[in-house]
C-alpha cells in the first residue's frame, strides 16, 4: 500500500502523520510530498520512506497512491496561503486513491459542522482511519 502524505508551510502536520504511521508499524510505503522543501524535509526527518517537492511531484505521486492524507486545503486551489496551485488540487481530487482530509478552518476556508479540535485530536483520528484501511489491504472501493 502506498500512502501519500501532502503538506505545506513547515510540514508540521505531515511530520506528525508520518511519525504516527511509523509508530503503527504499517506495511507499506509512506511517501512525503511537500509544497516546499521545508515541508518535505520535516516529513523525511519523521521517517517517510521517500520524499519529493512541488507541483509535479504531487501530480506524479497521486497517480498510483492508494491513500492520500493531509490538510483539507490540499484540494482547494490557492489555499494554504497560496501554496496549493489549481493543478495540485485537481491532481489530488482526481486521484483514484482514498483521501483522508484533516479539516482545519484556516486561510478563509471553513468547514461547517466541524468543531475546532486541536491538531493532535484530528491527526489521531486520521491515523485510526489509516490503520483501519491498512487492515483491509485494498483501500480502494
């Protein structure tokens, strides 16, 4: 199973996701793709199996990922303070992978019905979802 972790800014959310998945001992490849080199570097330091940076890296890795996880802004063009290009958002949205969105109400995007949980609680829930999908070994419907 190929799990693609996408993050922006300094990669703090992605770093926590990668470290959490490594702690679960998942059988599969964790690929970290940052919108910038700082985000990628943070996820690699947390133990990602591979990493790349930028729009083309997102487009290429979305093609064969089984699971994509990251902040919900990754599918909203121009979000994350402009780090998500329309091409990135489209590639993620059109990927056949199962997508796990962590809902942060930031950058003038608000998901109604979502309480302002702290990042740790949201990441823990995302990790539980990934753990459940990994047990299935075929996350795509």
